[in-house]
C-alpha cells in the first residue's frame, strides 16, 4: 500500500463530499440537529406534576398537608375539585392532571384523636413510569408530614421535646444536580455518532457501483486497501469535527460538565468512530445499492444503539438472552465510557476493558472491509 495513492483517493472523496450539499448536511447539520432535538425533548425528570386536590375536610390540618405538596418543586397543586367524577374527567383529559389527592371529611378528627388518618392518591397509570415516580414523590411528602405529626403528638403527650429516632442525610456523589440531561447527553453523543458515521460510509462503495465508476477505479493501479482507507479518511475527519461540535454543544448549550480527561474522550471517540465508519463501509461493500445500504445502516446501527445499549433502558432489567446480545453492541461500551468520563471523571485504569473492545471492534470491521472488498474486486 502506497501513501500517495491513498491520499489521492482521499482527495477524490473529499472533493465529492464538498461538492455534495446533501452529504455535508448529513455530516454536519444532522448530528447537531439530532443532539438539539433529543437533548431538549428527551428527559427522564419528573417534576411539576399536576396534582388535583379534593379536600373534603377543609380544616387547618388538611390545608397544612396540601401546603406541603404546594411547597415541593415536584408538584403543581390545583385545588377546588369536588367529587370523583371531576377527578375522573381530569384524568381522562390527562392535560390537566396526573395525580389526585383525596382528603376525607374526618381527616382532622382522626389526627386530633391520635389515630392514623388515611388519604387517597389516585394516579393516571397510562404512563406507568411517570405514575410510579409521581406516586413515590407523593408518598415521601405524606410520610414526612406524618412523622412530624407523630412527633408533635408525642411531645404533647409527654410534655417535653421528642427527637426523631432516625434522620436520613442523603448525599449524591455523581450528578449532584440530579438532572437527567447530564446522563442523557453523553449517551446521546454515542448513539448519534454511530448512526451518522454508518450512514456516511454506507453510500461510498455502493455509489461507485451504481454510477459505474468502480470499473474505472479497478482499472487504475489503486489497490483495494488503498481505496478503502482513502475513502474512510475524509469521513473520519468529518466525524471528529462532529465530535468536537457535539462535545461543545453538550458543554455550552446543555451545561453538561465534563469531569474527566478531554483527551481521553476524543481518543476513545476516535476508536469508536473508526469502527462505526468501517461498519458502514462493510454494509456498502456487501449491498452494492445505495437505498439498500442506507436502510441496512439505519437498522444495524441506530436501533441497537438506541434500544439495547443501555442508553434508554437499564440492561440489567432486560431478559437474560437479550443481555448477552448487548455485549455485541459497540454503543454499549462507548456510552459507558462517555458517561463515566463526563459524570465520574474516571481514568484509563477504570475504562481499559471497554477501550479494548472498541479497538477490537474497529480492527474487525476494518479487516472485514479489506478482505471482502478484495473479493468483490476479484
């Protein structure tokens, strides 16, 4: 393999990209657009939950409980409801409420007598995840208020101050702001880079076959390895530019802190990008058709990276057979790497196994490209 011929192929492919506005749009504008759309629209935070209140007691004790919900940032209290019919209609619309609190008429009398008073929480379970989180928040508010009432009742009975037997002081070590964007954006970068890289290179060889220029390249002294590497080089440069833009957008647009080494982020991303580009090239070599190559690239990259890489769903909650499949998804390792570097600031000693897998994946994909392309030419 000669460097001069490889650079000539790379220059040819670079000119093709620069003269094709669609390719430029895919390579630069689309990653940023996807990052902005997913980054702002996709969130796991559950706050400002609409809470409908039916206060049948209408006493200072019941209003005190309602004020606890109103003082929490997780709830937007909407009082003034009367009857289960109004609650049912509000839950059916779903735009006005997600959770309803029903306080019985004898609520204050039970509390004053020292007995337990029951309140009812009604949740819209059509969105099970949001409903369970909102119910957890509501139960925490009620339990905190209940403990305060229990201590106050004990103080009145004993005539002295009673300290709570147990006090929880929680401390969050990583992602102290508890914002989902700090968790989502690093994983989103890995998902988008896998999709874009595979889409870019999935059209390179298949385009040559469709336009009839592959026969001209075969007639030149250029070898298969020089052609593959030369075609990958400009897209690798574009991919690294996209990585710079994505990291910058994550830092300055979304405010996601990068606690680890910036150098390590780009080194690991370069290895991951090389594997993704080689995968797209492999699809292009096998397909020989741009439409087919494009469809296969989307299916083979975006769906596994989005669904079974741990980006959106916890791998430990998946079926055992599917958990084994996730070990073959390179996005799983890149997402773990980026999240660890962004949120925990860990070093190479903690990430070497993921780096070795990404390196092996890149070497395997590039090797298959070289071998299969030689066979296609033969």
